[in-house]
C-alpha cells in the first residue's frame, strides 16, 4: 500500500464514522428511530381509535386489500399518536410522507410508530407496498384540527 | 493472448448470452410503459394485453434476475477458461445451461399467462402459480452447477502453480459465485420448502416474516452478484481499454474478499420498516452495510488512479488535478467497450452514494418503498450492470462469431445516451420519492388521474421527468438492438477466439498468500453471517403471530373461500 491508498482508507473511515455518529445522534437527541416491533397479540388487530389523555392517542390500524381501517382519523393540533399496524391478508405499506412515518404491515406482526401533529392540515397515508390489483387505490387520511369533530 | 474455442463452446456461450437479450426486449418495453402508467399518460389497468403489475413482474424478473444470472454464468465460463488457460467442462456447462433455460421458460410462461403477478420479490401471502416458484429455483440451481464445474479447474491450476498469483479475474469470479451459492440457499428453501407446497395447497399457512427474511438474506447479496462481474471488468479490462494499467492488483484482491465477507449479512437493511425484527439487529446490520461501502471506496480510488495514469500515458501533463478526466477516450469507436464501462461507472457514483442514504438506519424512513428506491437502484443495476452486460455481450459476440460491428459509431454513443436518460429518469424518481410517491404503483389509475378524487398535482412534474428519461432510455436500448441485429447479419471476417483486453498492473506487488486463498475468508464470512442472522431468526420466532393463507392478487377474498364456491 502506498501513501495515497492509506489516505483514501483513512478518508473512507472518517466519512463512515461521521455518518454513523449522525445516525446515532438522530436517534438519541431527536428520537428519530425505526418502527418498534411488538410481540404479536390479537388485541392490536381490532381497528379502533383510543384517546389516552388530552393529547395522546392510540390507533390500531388494520390494513387489508385495498383499504385501511380506520380510513379517516381526526385529531386536534398537537396530538401525539401511536399507530399500531397489522394486516389481515397480504403485506401492505403505511406511509405518511409529511411526517416521515414509514412502516410495513406484515401478516403475523404488529408494528408501532409515533407521530406528533403540530400543524393543522390533511395528512395523506399511502399504501406503498404492492398488495394486488387494487393497490393504487389503497390510502387513508388524517385530518388535524377539523372543526370540532372527532 | 487468445483463447481458441470449439463449436460446442461457442454454441454454449452464445446461447447463454442471447437468451436473456431476447427477453430483455420485453423487459425494456415494459420499462418505458411503466413511466407512462405512472405519469397518468396511460390511465388504465392494462395496455396492449399486458397488465401493469404483470409487466412490472416481467420487468423485474427478466432484467434483474434472468439477464444478470445468465450473463454472470456466460462471462464466468469465459473468464475461467481464458485466465486459467484451461478448457471448461462442457458437460457440466450444458447441464447448467439447460436447467437455467427450463427454469426461465417455466417462470416466463407463468408470468405471461398472468398467473404470477407477484413482482420479482414474490412476497407472500400473494400467491403465484407453482411453476413460477419452481422456475426461479431452477434458474438458481442451474447457475450453481456452472460454479461446481469451475471449482475443480481452480484446484487443478492451483496445484500446478503453487507460488503464482491466481489471476484477479479468477478470484473475482469465484468470490462472486461463492457469495451466490451461500445466499441462494435460503431463498431456495423459501421457494421449494415454504412457497411451493403452500401454493399447491399441501400446507395451509406459512410464516411471512420468516419468508421475507429468507428472501432478503438473498436479496441484497443478489445486488453484489450483479455488480461483481462488472467490477471484474473495471479492474482487469478498463485500465487497458483507457490505455493504462491497473494501479494496484492487491487492492483488487482485498476488495473482492471484503465483498465475500460483507455481501450477505446486511439483508436486514431492506427490512428496517418491518415488525418481528428488533431495532438492535437493524442497527447492527446498518453498520455492517457501511462496512460494505469500504471496498467500493477503495475501488473508486484504484480505478480513478488507473484512469489518471492512462491519461498521463497518452501524453497528458502529470500533476494537474482533474484535467485527466476530460482526456479519456469516451467516444473512441475503436474501443467502444470503454464507453460502456465509463458511463456505467459515472452512474454508479450516484447509485453508490444514494445507497448509503438507504442504509442509514432511521434515514431509511424517508425513502423506504417510495419512488426514491427505484431511482437509486436504476443507477446501479440499470447503470454499470446493464451497460457492462450489453457492452460485454457485443464484445464477446464479435469474438465468438468472428464478425465485426459495422455500426461502431452508434455502438459507442448508446451508453452515453443511456447515461443521460438514466440521470434524468432517476432524478424524477428520487425527487418524486421525497414527495411521497410510492414505488410499484399504477399511479395513472388514481394519484395521477386528474379525474380521480385521489389526484395529486404535486406529483405531476416528477412523473413527467421520468417519462422524458424513459423515452431517452428506450431510444438508447433501441439503438443497441439495431447494432446487435446488424452485427448478427454481417459476414464472418475473422477467426473465432476470445481476446480480452490485456491485464497489466502498474505496481506489481509480491504475492500475499492471505490474498490468494479462499479458506480463511470463507470461514470469516460464515462467522459474520451467523452473528448477524441468528438473533434475527430468534426475534422472528419470538415475536411472530399466526401464519398466513394464500391470496390471489386480483381478489381480496382468501383463495380457499372463493375457489371452493366455484
């Protein structure tokens, strides 16, 4: 190995360490993490929206060919929502692009991720995994601060 | 140096090269159509008797699995014979080819009849016709057989040449097929032990998270299986084509052995968004994925250094920073293969960097399963891999048939058009992905249909850019087929023999025994795989619920219910 080769190896190492530290910092400081997987339990597979306290909600989302249940959700501004995701047939995706919330619904598994809705508006949920011929119609929406409706 | 070939060898190699190229015409046709469907220019489920998802399955299976596997085997035969100066075992070669062709035909029939619209990842519980699963498995098994024929050749050469360095292309070929052999075992298990009995109806349910993990154990190593034959060309042919020499031969050896260790135990980075695998294992495999970036960084340096040297060798002044990049023979029609390799290499800079984004743990949340993903991997598999394969196919066809390309100017411009088209196409896809466009979705029927309540005007621009890219790519592919067909119909002018560009090294270092031996590396490889995957399978066993029954992609009712009503 000559000096140029040693330099490029050191450079590579530094870059990768910077990337890794950034990733770990995002996890620790800003709590930006991957979905959490939960041991399978049938009680999560029944679709429902539960209000835990003023700002905290739990939603059990059931995905199926080719819809989500519940398909329309209303929350007040500032709501923190835990989504528990399951599938009753094939594999689906659950993507809220505006929130960077990205999960797979896999039969036999329960997935969990949390989003905080600080801005009013309509948040689109798109199924982003091919799930059969009606896949392109599979979506849902979250409406934040819709006039007094829940 | 040249390798003379007899009739049977010529037939075998030409067959292996031409089967996937014929199918490629279908794969590329549906590539263009997908951009039209996605942008809303086609707003229907199918066009010209081909359903969107059926065509997408064909596009993925043909371009990413059939083309790459056939080429890796054909090129592997040629490299083993050429660089070891030995004959390949023709009997084994033919058995392997027949298995691969039968498998491909079975899968093709299943896909074309619309009974296997499950995409190239064939994720259950979507069910395909059993022939599809058998076909894909046979294709893999056929490629193993070819590899089994090369091992005795290597052993024999090694016994006769104990103190000589094994030629780098031989190391590359054997590393690649060792990875392939190990990574395809779990997917063969998934196909033959899980999916096949389940699709026939002998088994009622299967474990879905397990099947996905077995698939991705194979799925990411597959990426390197596509790429390593092209790396082989970068190391052993590109420097000479540019008029220079390879900067360092030991660097190449180290790179290939690093790939051997790290190509497989990183598959979980495709499953970051899934339940049943804990975050700790995801982070661990994310770090290992950074590790596999190291050999690519070394390659970037070594190849760039070799190309800079080639510019000096052709008279460009030494010591200037980037000027050498503009003095390379990009458009030299007498060495058209250079254009294919360098255009692929330029695309791969972006393909590799976006790959690092995908591997970066929680950053994956932003891009997973969005249009960003095909944007990324089209700059790898449809960048260096595709261009290397079609360029080398032209090159080998010329030599195997003893003919010469007449349309050399067009042949040289094909990769440049492709590169421009791919940069535009991938920009559209990646930008769309960041806006939330899903991948693998017939968006013209919903999100890109102005009549639909789901219409998303913010995605019009990005999908439009992919159409522009798609049209340019299609034009480039069309020109390639014109060059190839013209070549097939020219007269034979030369004798048939394989002559690869000579392999020369700038700093010819001493033989390092560690970099010339497979055993220690294979042991480390298996150790890392066990460490990275045993906890994952334990997670799945602990966290997963009941198994799943099969579903037809066209019907939300479980298959057993509506079939029994008929």
